[in-house]
């Protein structure tokens, strides 16, 4: 099909007609005012080229775009947030046994036997008093459980751990120690004379590991396992604690919330002990007298009955 013929008006260029390229719109009628208006100048290609060149040069001088990762973006200024300290924190700041409660640390619980037990002619007893008497960091050896070993390998220098007395009359948490050296091979597993020798281990395999710990604090009273179980019930503050969930695990994890709660229990024991120690003797005597008065005020029949029952 042959192309349509264009009119002469459409074939004329914009420069010949002194008009813009778009000619589909109607021309404006000349104004009837007497003021002279400057004629509309056509678009200058040289000026457009100059503007494009200037734009490209300005674009080159710009800083490179930052990626979506935000690595090249300037970091915002840190805003310090201050929160009012709790009563427990204020009390800790005023005591000499203050323990760092930095949430960036990892917390653990490690068990040892405080009572004597002979294995292959060697006493495996080790208590928190034994750790306190050490002048150098102590290697925590003899762990032969893979879950406990993996927990020890995850420990970092500066982490804190509860010292737990196990396999004794009153098991429980007795103090705090610090991880001062990260894991290394447990060489006692290679010694045939050691109580925890492992015939399947060797310097080439290195199945077991130790960490080195240092004494930090001993609690005034033991936090017994029975007491811990009361707070470890469903919905309790110690619910899900490794000590209560995995009773036979010798090295377990402790969450920051659980760590804080156990410390609060230890500090409450200190406050209670100090309150009883600082109680005036007169007050103690008055309490004794009041008990005697209450006993005397009971009916004589009931008292005689108790005595006869006791006989």
C-alpha cells in the first residue's frame, strides 16, 4: 500500500516556520494589545547540548551511590539511653561482692563434687573452697559428655558461670567463677592412670576439651536444688533452665534472665543474714518473752494433754 502524501505544511521544518515541532495545535491569534511582545525563540540545539554536558560533569563529581547494605553510609550518632536503676541494682552497687551483670556475656552452670570420692586411687573431690585456694587458673577437666563438651567449647573469655555442688547431701549453687581461658584439649583423657581416662581418645583425635576458670565469689548461703525447683515450674522465672531440664548435664547454659534471678536470690539471703545479725538483743529477748507469754496463756488442759502425749 503506497504511503500517504503529506501536505506541504507538514513537510516544512520547524526552523523554516519559526514554530515548535508540534504543529497539531492551533495557532494563537495575535493579541490586540499595543504592547510589543518579543518573538518566541526556537529551541537551540547548541544550548541543549551544553546543558547535557554540564549535567554529565556534575554527575561525575557526585559521590558514588551507596549499596543497599549501607556499608558506605555514615553511622548515626549513638543516643545514650538512661534508665532508672532498680532497687536490687542499687543494693549491689553498695556491696563489696558486686558482680557484673553485663547482658553481652554468656552465662553457664558447672558442676563439681565437694565430697570425697576415690576413683583409681585419686580423690575427685573439688569444691568452691578448693577453687578459691588456687593461685592460678584451674583447668576444668574430666567432662565426658558431648553436650557438656560443646557448651565448654562455646565459652568465651570473660564469661561467668555458677559453681554448683553436686552428688552431695545438699546440692545447689554456691558461688561464681569466671572463664579466663577458652577451650583447649583435655590431656587427662590420654592418661591411663587418670580417673577419667578415655581409651578412644588420643592427641590426634582430641575428643575432649577443658576451659580454665578462676574464683570470683562465694555465696553466704547455698541456693539449694529444692529451692531452684520451686521457681522452675511451668511459667516460673527459672522455667526451662538446663539444670532443671537436663538434670544429669554437668555443664549447662543459663540465660541472662535466669542469671539475674539467681543473683537476686543470693543477694536476698545476704540482706536477710545481715538483718538478723544486726537485730538488737533486747528485741530478741522481747520476742522470747512474748512466746513464753503466749504459751502460758494457752488452756491448761491442752498443755497437759500435750505432755501426756509426749510421754
